[in-house]
C-alpha cells in the first residue's frame, strides 16, 4: 500500500511539474519580425558606411541607451577591442555601441570614430561628471579580413576606418541594407561574395530576437555543386530563394566551395544577436554561445584556425523577464538565436551584389540546382 501510494504520489508530482514546466512555445508558433532584421528589436538602430574604392566598410549597432552585452569567440584568429570589458565581474556592465568592421587590424579604428561621435554627444561611462571632460563611450568591436580583395589599400598613414565609423554611427536608423554593405562590403563567403545579412523572430510570448552578420568565412554556405543553402531548413518563406533543402550527400572531407588558400585572419564571420528580453551579461553569454551553432548550420567548415568568428549578444531590456523559469527562457532564446543567425548568413550572401570593378562569384551566378 505504501509503495502504491508513493508511485501514485510521484506520478502526480511529475504530472504537476510537467504542467508547470511545459512552456507555451512548445506548441505555439512565433513569426518573423516586421522588418526581418536586427532593428525589429526595440531600442536598436543600425548604421553602415562603405568605401567602394577601398572595397571595405563598417557596420554599427546603436542602442537607444546603454545595454548589457556579452561575447563569444570561437575562431582561431580573432581581432577584437574591449571584449574584456564584457565580463560580468568587471566594472562596466553596459555598452554604448557595437562596431563590426572590415580592414583587419586597421578596422579596429572604426570604433575610435564611433566613440568620438558618442562622446561629443555626452554618451559614455563616467564615475563622476567633470567639467569639459567627455565621458568614455564603451564601444566593443571586431574585425574581419578584406584587405586582399582588389580594392585600393594604399592609404599610408591614414586608413579610412575612423571616418567610416563616424559616418556609420551618424547614419544609424531603423532600416538595414543587406548584401554588399557595411562590414560585409568586401567580404567573401568561401568562394562566393559574402555580405551583411539580418533576420528576426518574435516568439509566442512576444520576445523578439534579431541577428546581423558579416559573413567572410573560409567555409562555404552552400553544399558542393549545389545552389541551395546549408541554412535552408530554417528559411522562412522565400527570404533566400526558397529552393529548399539539398538532397546531396556530402563526404566529410569534401571542401568544395571553400577558399582555396586560407591564411590566418584572412576570414572571419562577425555577428550580433539582440533581444528585447531583460537578460543580464551571464545570460547573454549563454545566448551567444548557443548562437554559434547557427554559424555551424549555415557555414561549412566554421571556427577554423583561419577564422576569427565572433558573436556579440546584447539585450535592450524593454520586455521584463520573470524570475521563475529564466533558465528555460534563456535556452529558448538561445535556440531561436541560432536559427535566426543561420537565416541571416544565407540572406546576406543571397543579397550580395558585385562592387564596382569586382569580379567575385555571386550566389546568383551559380547554375540552377538539379
């Protein structure tokens, strides 16, 4: 009798816990955001600037107010600025802007232009206000390598990135141009022209997750000898052609479509994941880590010694999060972020166009899939 009572009690408890833990998103379906871009996340604007002669550019993510941010680096050749400030045990827990740039190490100067623009407008971190002393804007940045793409890099002692950063932040707005734009202007995704991609998703509970990515990878975004995208299972509607999933079987060592001559830092995919959920830095770190799987679903291979793959995750916090069930929400948002990032990668390559004088192979140049 005691055993039966114990089993009955356990089953009832398990059922009750199941009811408590069973989320609405297990059965309900979300939707694509209104603009299908990072700026569907309330409180965010994006600015982009490029130099067609140099074949490079800068993308700036500008929140309406300082917000928490985390970063996850998986590539073997990263180039970053102020990422140590994003550890939760350090003093500054919020950023003023985020900068993604071409130009390899020279591109880190784009954040100087962004910081100068923000500081001149009184935005930034300060322990106390001092007359005639500007605050210190917190502007983490990451760079990709686009130096060997045929553009004119004879800039001597005056690389264009500080000016491009200032131009990009000054033009920040709600619309995000895709393809050969901003930090993705000079990018190559394997042997195809890379670019800036963006996508979004609104969960059944109303949380928005957006992604923006500059794809300049060693790996390919399509299977060998196929026009379809690796990210096809996650496509919404026909946002990158609607060709469906490839039926091809691929050998593990078939690297068709990748860059033939990889060099350290000669690649790199940079991304920002954003949400309106009020998450802290540690929770955002988990979201960024989970979002890395989105790159693995869209690019093959990824995270190589020759890539500097870096993902930032930030939260504008315009939607509150209850204390109960936070971990489950983080898991859900991280999973969605990975899928959204996969879509953004494909959209950027799908929308890429030829820069003036360029001769890169575009996705649209590929022969029709069988």
